[in-house]
């Protein structure tokens, strides 16, 4: 699936851009969504033939100048520009090091696990770039286990959100959460065949709810924010989350969840068996 990804990404952004956004008339009898290839080629000042080769994967090494021109013409934001740069870099590195393949970390380092368990008052967990939950502390266990998220030998957050019907009941903003999970997979691909294989499994299992998001190729997912959880034991919780990249860990991330309001702080106190008021809420 990574082969031809540079061209597929350019095509997805071209088809999402309306002619009026680049100062072109909409016209009539338009057979393709968004810009036509000829229209993008005109705005970017490249030939239609060259753009066709890029989108079809027959040219995978555009110059930085061509990439910049296409990014400007497509009105890409910072996240999309960085993703485009990474795709081009992956293609160059594959030709320089064709035998090199990234691996997915199956465990968290002992020191990371120690830090995780030192966080005693807030739910916290570590995931790798596939979304495998590698380690978690007791507050997260008490929060997540009643949801079903920790079922199985190797729980996976992405798989749970997209394949388990309980996730739609537990997360009121399920659609947004699903978008974010797919965006993270795209952001962390970087030529990784394990992520491509995982995406193919999701496509076979989930169908359109996954493939529609995957084909849009979202790449911007927030590293912090507020997530609502409808918990079967303590009701609605508003959890402010922060994610931190773990050093030297092949893109493992540590997530910490804090109550975003007083009601959530009280709910977590009940869930964790604490006296009220021991965990303060944060603004959000």
C-alpha cells in the first residue's frame, strides 16, 4: 500500500480542492471531484504529463521545487506539507537502503513502565505506532477495563475504536475519535509495512467506516484536547489528555488523562476509590 502513496496523497488533496479556492471557475459537466489534473498543473506551473506520472506512481522523486509548487497550489496546511515531505523522503531512502524495514516496538522499556506506574493519580498508558496498548497504570485499568478496551491479550486502541460496537456507545464523539486514530496511522506510516498490513486488516474487517477515512489520507491529529467517555460505572467523564513522545522508542507515546471539570474529578475519585477532591480538574 505504500507504493504509489506519494501520488495517491497528491490526488486526494487535488480532489478535495474546489476550483474556486484557487481562483478558477467551477465550469459545467465536471466529471471529477475537485480540481482536474490540467487545472492543478496550470496553477503549479508543471506539465500535465509530469503530474500524471507523479499521481500514477511512475515518478517518485520530485525535486524540492516541484513539491513546494504543488504544496502551494494545493493550499496544503503545515501538517500536509510535512507529510508530503516525509513521503518524498521515504521514497528516496527506499532507493538508497532498499533492504531497510522499520520494526514496531512490542514492549515499553522498563524505565518507561516505571515512570508510567509512578503516575498514581491519573489514568496513563503507552501505545506504539500501531495503537497497541503496551503498558498502563492502575487508574487507566479501572477506567478502561469496564469499557472493554483492555479485553484480549494485546489490546489495541485503534482496533477497539473502529471494530468494537461498544466504542460507539462509550465515546459520544466517536466519529471524531475515529478520524484521529486513522490520522495517526497515516502520520506514522513512513514506509512501514506493518502499518500497511494493519490497515489492510482494518479495511477487510470494518469496510467503509475505515476505508473512507483512510482514502481521505488525514494526517493532522491533535496531541492534546478533551475526550468525552460515557462510563458504565460513573457516567459521563470529560478527560483532558496530553500525549508525549517517548525518547528512543520508535514513536511510542505516553498519554495522560486528567479531569476537565469538577464533575469528572468527582467521578474519577469514585472510580478509583479515593476521597473526594484528591484529583483537581484542569481547564478545558
